[in-house]
């Protein structure tokens, strides 16, 4: 797939949200991780919104998330459910810590709703999170009934989604779908979930910590290299011929133009040509009418 000179791979390899099958987890999982990270970072960096008109608003991040889900999330039913939860209790959020806990509660509500749904990955069942093995202190019993210790949950979320627990490199060779796919809170993009566990200890056997892996190619570099970068990786004369053809096409058409751009250019060229031809015919007919009037004056 090509978008304005940038090439996207046909196969998406998720770093921390790879499901046991290609259609499971992936984008929704990564979106939840992003949302949790944003709420945590909003509390640890309150000055980040200075000058934006949202400074001091504990609901700022939640409201942006709400609008994004409502407008852009592809699952209409999911977006409606999220909007219902937001209308029900989002206005009760008064502090940044409450925003972190609000999103955590609603995420568990969604997990409960989707448990047993066809979209659930059997290798990563949707259960209340964090589980006791990840955060024993988050779970307690009150009168024999299981309950959450929300103070400990808040500390866990801040540690789990904090900047000290994130790594910014990744690898494209972590294996296929389902091969060592990390669960929620595990895997290469999360360094460790508790102080007792070393970084990367929760990853599946055979996976390396992303900080030890070379980062993937940047899109800006691939854009500068152009199509020849992809074709040049082919071996032998075929790769050289492909690279030369791509370079010639780029020089002729202009690097960075997609097929849509070229189609629009052709369409505008044809439209302008037709317009000029029409104007030319109009003035020729008009000049003939003036000549007829001059040769046959009215009496």
C-alpha cells in the first residue's frame, strides 16, 4: 500500500498487542494502552496543557478520548457504549488521579461485556485487570467478598504506564501472530510490571527486550530513498533493473506523487482543455454574429 510516497507493509506486526490470530487484539488493545498512558502522563505532567485552554482541567484527556472514540472509532456499537459510560459518570471526575481510575474502571466494564465474545482472544481472556499475579496488593476481601484496593490500583497504573516503564524501540522480527504474543501488561513494550521483576522477564521465551534490538527503519528515511529502496533489496539483475526503472519513473513523474495525485492532475488538465476549447468556440460564434449584423444593417 502506498500513500503519497510512503510505503506501508501488507502485514501488521504489533509489538505488545499481537493476538493469537491476525484479527484479534491489535488496534483496540493498543488504543486502550495509549489511553491509559495519556491519563497517567497527564497527572505526572500537569504543565503540558499550559496555553492550550485545557490547563487545570482534570477531564481534558478524557474528553479528548471521548470525542476520538465517538468520531473515529470504527466499531459504532463500541463507540455508543463508551459514550453511554461517559455520559453516566465522566462529569464526576475532579482530579487527575480520578481520571486515571475512571478509565481503568470503564476498561474493566468493557472487558466484562466482551468476555466470551467472538472478538475475545482465547489466549488472552478478558478478565478484571490487573490480575492478582500482577498486583496482589490491588485485591482484597471485604466481608468475604472480593474487592479492589483502589489506592494500590492507582499506584500500579502509574508505575505500569509511567515513563520509567516504557521503551521506545521495537523490532519487526518478534515472530508471527500468536508466537510469544505478550498479554496485557506483558511483552516488549512494557519493561516490567513490578519492581521485583527484571525488565523483559515476563516476555515469552525467545523474545528479546526491545532496547536490545535495532530500531526499525524510519518512514522519513524510506521516503527519501523512494521506491528504489524496496526494489534494491531484490537480489541479482532483477533487483538492479527494478531499481533503475523505479528511479526513472520517480525522475519522470516526481517522487512522492501517488496514483491519486496523478489522476487529479490528468483530470484538471482535461477539464482546463475543454474549458479553453469551449471559450474559443464561443468567441468564434460570437464574432460571426457580429459580422452578419455589420453586413445586413437593419432598415
